[in-house]
C-alpha cells in the first residue's frame, strides 16, 4: 500500500521586487551594552550553578550572588528562572539575517542559510551551554512549558520577516501558520537532539527538518 504524499509546506509566494542595499543596525550605546553584559553574567551564573547542583535546587538568590547582582535585578531582566535558561540575543539576530538575504532568494534557502549561521554562532560557539540548555528543555517540564510559551515572541519576529519578503500581512493565516510550523519543528529538533544524547550534528538535524517542511516526511533523510 502506497502512503499518501504529505502536502508540501512551502511559504506563501512572493511577488518579485528588487533588493535594496542591506543596512546595518545602529551601534549599541553604553547603556545597552551594560544591559547585555548583565544578562550574560546572570546566564553564566545560572549555567554554572545548574551544572554544579542541578536545576531544581538552584535558586534566584544563589544566581544573584554568583552574578554579583541583587535578586531584584535578576527578576528585572528575567521574569522567571526558566527565562534565564531559554532567552538569548539570537531572535533579533535571526530576523536581521533573514532581512539581509537577497530578496529574490527562495524563502526556504534563506531560512536554511540563516539557521546554519545561527548554529555556528550560537551552538558551535558554546557547545557545553547549548547542550545544557537543550537537556533542560527535554528533562525539566517547567523549562519546556516556558519554551512553548515563549515561541510566540520568535513567531512574531519571523512573521514580520516573512511578510516583508512575500508582501503578505504579518497577521495573515498563511504567514502565521508557516512561521509556527517552522518554530514548532525546530523545537522538536532540539528536543530530539537532547533526547538522543546530542550525538548527532545539530546542523544536519536542522537540514533534515527543513527537508520535511519543504517536501514532506517521505523524502526526509536519515
């Protein structure tokens, strides 16, 4: 019996348009650089403590002491402990990278190129932290639940970038459905990576995931 071919999940078609010169974002001021430094210190303290004693026994007070800030400062930057593990500076990076791709480049190719770069910067650049974060996503229900909630933020950024490329409204069903399909698939890819002991190359797994989204599971590698 032949299985029915899965429907191809391709983005909405884009009307042709010319690409303007890519522009770089404004240079960060001292205040914003200090904020980033503080966020990084809080994250580093959290990762170190979790590695030493586990996630559940790590408290905000311990994190604040290790990061040399007050507990109120921790909460000002991160509403919950789960947010410390999950949030990073990459969402704006992804949106900016997508906008910098050639306007006539097929959207799946743009996404693939940007995700490869994101993995090189965010995962390969600090593999131990990446493995810890994804392991917590797979093993700690509170972290996984918060990750699901936070997907809406990434989805909005992706919707905006896709809408600009295709000329569709960012709130249209087509744009929202494709964006959430991608984000949900990437989340499952990260969970699969962690659940299988991080033994696979994440870039290869993401390529397989994008193949599924573009062509359906019957054509996936692996």
